[in-house]
């Protein structure tokens, strides 16, 4: 029980570092594809959702693997 609490606490602290990275990567990627502000923001939003979705899928897979082998 204590290990899962420590894991959840560690995870919640480290996930905040992903937020500025996702924002920066999505904005830069979208800005390389468009020149106007509105298409950049729309594309950045779509890319950010895609990145967060992909990271979530990888997290769930790794979490299930860890849970299965403990």
C-alpha cells in the first residue's frame, strides 16, 4: 500500500514537467506548418491533444505491466 502511495506522489510531481513541454512542442510544430496565428493555435491544440493521448496510452501500458509483475 505504501509503495503505490509513493508512486502516485512521485508521478503527480513529475507530470507537471510535461505540461510546458507539450505546449512548447505543439506550438513550435504548428508554427513550422502555418504562418497565421489562428491556424497555428488550432493545429497546436490538435497536436497537444494527440501528444497527451499518446503519453496516456504509454502510461497505462507501463502501469499495467508494473502492476502485473509486482
